[in-house]
C-alpha cells in the first residue's frame, strides 16, 4: 500500500487546522516572551523606559528585569500580568498621544524624548533604516517619537507638514529642526536638544549630536516645527 498520499493528506489537514487557529494578520514575531532577543525586544525596552519602568539598559535581551517591567505594566494597565507581550499588551504600549496635534507639551515627555534619542547615539546611518540596526534621519526621529507614544509619518518632508512653525530664536528642546541636503526642501531633520545643539542620524556620523551653527548645518537650515505643544 502506498503510504505517501495519506501522509500528505494528514500534513495538509494539520496545516489547515493551524491556519484556522491563527488570527488573521497575526505574526509570531509580534509576540515576545522571556528569553527572546532582537530589535523588537529593544523597542519594547525603550518604550517601557520611556514610561518610567525600571530597565537599566535596552540591550535587546528579554531577561528577568524586562519581564518584571512588563508584568508591572500589564498589572497597571488592567491586563493579565503574565510577562508575555501579546497583541493586547502591544496595543496598550503603543497607545497614548497618537494625534500629535493634540499632544500636551509636558516637560516629562520632552525629557523622555531627548533621553531616548541620546541613548541611541552611535547607531550607524542606514538609508531607509528605521530600527536600531541603522537609521536614516527621519527613521530616527520617527522611532524616537514612536517610543514615546507619538506617531509620525515616515519621511522628513512629511514630518515637516506637522506641528507649528518655530523661529530659530525661539527653539526649545523637543522641537524638530529641518535642513535641505541632498534634495531641495526638507530632506534632512533632527531633534533640537537645547543650547544650540540637535541630535540626528547623518550619513557621515550616524546618530550623533551636532551644533546648529556649524559650517555645514547652518547654511542648510530651513526651519523648525513644534510637534509637542
């Protein structure tokens, strides 16, 4: 008797059963558990840090301290404190000031945004990059704001459409600053951190701090927008 066909039928049946049990649009990588590693864990840790939970470093390793922070966050959010970051936990983590035009300009939020951006110093530049593996300019700003509950569009010119214009003399920490570089208009941006300094991901230095008035950036500056107000 040929046993190949029954085995194939059985395999297909198992696959169909699994598909029926898996929610549409679910991705296994979206569910994080203790022991996991990678950029999604780093994102989780950065987000928990921005919310005030005790994680000394965002090292991309889902260890005991990360698990404890997740459980505390889940308990505080009315979720089952199981330490597993599933869809409900992600939704709770990603909720908040998603409508930037209605956000409150709070010292706490601005400080967190600046602290988040500084923790990413040294990450290399990557065209099209929007993860800690590598950032381009707007991928960096989008990532930093997203960790703090604020969703920005992807490109510098799209981000330039947000917020309200701010004059150079009235720049405040947390404002987004824009430059024209490889293309006309707002083709590069960063986050103003005070004292004439901004942080950005540049093709020559990656995520780093630069002076607004240096010989390269000063003539390329085109304006600033206040997203948080």
